[in-house]
C-alpha cells in the first residue's frame, strides 16, 4: 500500500529555514502529483504547495509564494519543501500527500489527494 513519511520538521527562529522531506513507497512515484499541506493549532488544513508528476509544474498558496519551494526527485521517490524566511504563522503540522490518479495535474486544494502522511511539526519562534 502507499506509504508517505515526512521528516525534517523542528523548531526554528523567525527568518530561518527548514527543508521538509517526504519519502514515498507502494506504487510508481513518478506517475503521481504530490502536495504539501499544513494544519495550524485550532485551524483547518490548508494547501501549501503542489508539484505535478514530472516536476515540470508547481503551485503555491499565496501565503508562501516566494518563500517556499517544492521539488521532487523521481529517482529517490521523494518530494521536498524548502522553507525560507519562516514566520511564526508558518507554525503547523505539515503533511505530504499524493494524488490518487496517475498523470493528473494537482489542484490548489486537497481535491484528488488520496494518500496522506502522518505529518511533521514545524514550530517557528518569534
């Protein structure tokens, strides 16, 4: 079955950087779009970034555009989220997700993301 395992979360000061990783297994990684989502304490889950199956197209929430970069390595079955210029409002549990349908472009939402990791906590102190 599909497994997604996030890593790289932690505590960082405002203005700092973190790189999240998500290791995928269970089916042919290169066929599926991937996404990053987050859920802050007391809030709903929100879209952060997505990347299509080949890595040729990326999508970002306005709140992270210019600060975060999503990328993937289809030879390593992994997707990454480079987070720079972090702000306290970026504090959240970050989740990796995989599209259910092969070769389908991701949406700027969790629509179609059928598989989810357990999350990694990012805390940004002011």
